[in-house]
């Protein structure tokens, strides 16, 4: 190819240093390659030329061929406007400019054929077009004639500095002229044939200057497929390289710890899903590669017991295991749960958090290093340099999205060889996102609840039904149950929210008076010790009602709590509502979730509430959430970089994503090193991407 696409944008004719600087700052366009990957947002159909007598009073863009017959300046409240009379063989109309008079009068010729383009207004019995796009008919006929005019993404600053859509089209045309419209093919002949894809050069030409609707659709499909294909290829390759390079400890036996627990101490029959996931984990641990697995399961689906049984396999092979959770409350809860089981099996387990005292820490550090301590549970404190294991074989990370990748790799470095990694999350990730964000992890899903669990009944009630809701709460407490009442707390409106919480607490105290009722309150302004004290009282059943802000979102496991009331539910996101609902329904009794709102609701809020009432399936909820919020929001900042897509859309192009992943897998299964001549284009493109990270910066 004659032109190097890594050429800095400054060198493109018509750009120059000032425009280049703006393009870099505003749109991140550094090179020719970045410019060619700036795809239009939408297109205007310029196939049709209207006659003046065919114009309709609508706001569509139209183009007309005609001539200017005269100019005049018209005084108005502020300054003047320039008006030109424009005619064709069917009638006349006006062209209007509110600025730039001098330039227009000097540069536009009278009685010369022009193509004008823009929106028309109907004013004083006449059509007018303000600030039309104008081009001499003879130039118009010479240009790369695109039927559909591309409209490029832009910013206010670019427009103000004179880089209009017209300028974008011009510099894009210049780029096609310099490259002769020839671009290196990036996909293999096999892919092009099987998917009936047009070539890279055709696709780029028709996405920027489409000849017709059908070619535009084919160009977009081709480019979306390519983008998603390379993301999947990178992720799957990363996984394969990981498996071939990073040897794990092969856990060859399933021994006494595992078997004794399975036979004598299993608190309930494992579900089919739990058994399937354990089988997947056992296969990983027994292979020679390091396990890197994501375990997804809704709140209450029994991930912890699967994690514990995986730890027992590590112990059976003479290794240590650790479990890291994002908050102290959660790590204490994991520790308490595991402690009971470890006690029965005579396994040594300890808890390490920010508030562990120095004496305990010293003992933990010593016993870890000499191997007497078999399981360590804790928070980020596990990552401290002082924490050294004798032989860490398995690290389990709970709620992975709260830990960055850097923190994961810190755990690896605790050993001569990296331990097996199991990442757990109760936040269901839509399958499309999981494929793209965690595509380098193997994924296991626990998609059924343990037997005996009843589905939580969810209802939506307006504020004026409050008395009925309180009556229902009294009935439940009379049956010996406990109740959560949760208020939103959002940083921006913290003062107002705090007041709502306190007002709510006061009204609940009035309706549920002491000594008959005891109420706990937990919020962000309290000291950690006070929070724990209140949570413990509620967990022990000393208080019947827990009034709280979302601090209870992860944490407390109180099987006796059967009612969750969420105040101002319209202010919570879907995944938060789902997480909160998961705090109840942990016992055998029927549980309820009551969503309280005012009557004023936005459309999105209505969709969220209807979804919550309709389904308990976390995956279905995550799909709706993805449609409402888009991928960036759901993943949070650490992972959203992976989804900075140029043309594909994870939600709308779900089917293309699946096809792209299927093909990436097929190709790598048959040719893992992409050495076959058929895959030369793919290997070459993959190398280019790794070299120029900035081009395809959507690959994290």
C-alpha cells in the first residue's frame, strides 16, 4: 500500500498544524488510521434533487439546483441579514445568512448553477433556507459522488473553529485520494467467503461515501464483524497463551478433606448447577495450566460452598488457600461461615483485615510462612507485602469488579508460581458483556437456587399506600420475622438523603413504638464499631427492624429477615435493587420485597420497577440494565476502557458478536499460532494492533 496509515494527521492536505491539534484534543485523531476509523453517526440522503415547487413544509434536508439572481441586505433588530433570491425553472425562494456577509458576496457568483442543501423554513408565504451548504454544480459533479451524505461525530469546539461537517467530508475525500482508496485486507479469504463479507477497501469506501442503502448496510456489517472478531481473537489468544505459558500446580488428587466434607458435613444436597461448576473447577485444577475462572451466580445460589470445596482440593494436595473480599463486613461473614465447616474438619483458618491487632497479625504471618495456617480469609490486607504464604495454591476473589487487575496480580506474586484463581461475583453480567470484558477468563454459572428456597414476591407500592405496608410489616413481625427498610444515599444529595433517612426513622419509631418493637439504624456517618454493633443486634434477632442506607447491599446474612422495603426505589439502579432484594429470602419462609415510590416516575424508572416485579432472574435483569444504561456504566471505570468501540454496539450487535466469537474460536482451534498462509492477513493485523495500541484502543 502506498500510504502509511501511521502518518501523523498534520501531513494530510487541508489539515495543517492548527486543525491537527484540535482533532487530536477533541476526537483523539492522531494518524491517518484514526481518521479512517472515525465513522459517520448518520447519513443524509442526497439522491434526490427537489424543484422549488415540490418543497413541503417539513424540516427535512433537501437539495435543489438553481441560480442566485440577486442579493440584498435587510435590516433587523440587531444588525442586518443578507438575503439572496434563488430560482429554478419552477419558482423562487430565499437564501438567508446572518453572518459572514462580506465573504459570501465576494465568493458567490450570480446567475451560475449551484447545488444548495439544507433545511427549509416557510416564512411570509415563501420558502427560505438559512445558511445553506453551497457547491458549484460543476464541482458537485466531479467529487467522489456520495449519494448519502455522511454526518461525522463532532464537538462544539470543532464547529466553532470552522471544522464543519463539510470540512470533515473534504479531508476524508483527500485521505481516499492519497491512499487511492486501497486498504490492506485484514480478514482471511475463508472468513470473507463464509460470512459473505465485502473487502476492507469496499467497506471503508461505502461507510464514508455510500453509493446506496444496501452497500452501506454491507459495509457496516463487515466493519462491525471485524471489530468484534479482533476483540474476541485477542481475548481468546490471551487465554490460550496464559494456559500454555503459565503453568499451574496440578492438583492430582481429591482426598480426605474433600471426601469427608462431601460425605459427612454437606449442609444440603448440592444443586445440579453446583455439581456442574465443581466439575469444571476440578478439571481446571487437575490440568497443567493455571486456572483463571469467573464464577457467576445470583445472590443465594450457593457460590460459597463451591468455593470452599475448591479450597479443600488445594488442601488435599498440600497447598494453602485464601479468600479475599472487598469489605470487612463481607470478609467477616465469609470467615464465620467457613469457620464452622473448618472446625468439623480440623482445618486451621484465620481472618486478616485492616482492624486485626498486631499480635494476631504476627501470629498469622508466622503460621502462613511455615504452612501451619491452611486458609486465610480477609480484605485488601491480604495484599500487603508482609503477607507471605508457604505455598498458596488457590486464591478466591469475591466481587471481582471491586478489585483492579493490578490487585489480582499482586496475589500471584506471593508465590514462586502463580496460584489458581477463582473470581466470584453475585452481580450477573449479561452474556454479551461477559464475552467481551471477561473473555479471557473461563466462565462458570450457577443458574439455579438451592431447593427449599422460595422465590421472593416483589410488589410496587406508591407512598399513599404506606399505612397498608406498615400493617403488613406488623403482621410479619408478629410471625417472628424481621424487616429491612432501606433509603437511598447518593453522594451529590447526601444532606437531603440523610434528612430523609432521619425523617423516615422518626416516623417508623412513631408507628413501631418501644418497647414492643426494637429498631436498628445503620448509615455511612456512623463509626465502624457502632455499625457492627447494630448489625450484630439485628443478626441476633434483638431488633426487628433495620433502617439503613445501602451499606447493607453486601454483607449481612440474616435468614430470619423476610421483608425488604426499598424507599424511593426509583432512585436506585436495577442491579442495586436486585442486590438489595437478595438480602431477604435466605430462609425457608416466603419473603417479600416492597418497592416504594412517589407517583412521578420517568420512563426508565417504570421499566426498572416493572422488571423487578416481573422477574427474579439476575441475568434477565442484567440484560434490561444493559439496555437502559449502556455497557460503560455497568462495568464501572476499570473495565469500561475495553468497550470503547468504533462502530459496533454490544447491545444491538449481539448476534454479530456471537458469530465473531464462534469464528475466532474456530480459527484458533485449528491454527493456534495463526501460522497457516490462509490466516496471514489475520496474523499481520493482530501484530499491527499489538504494535500500535492507540489505533485499536478499544482493546484493553
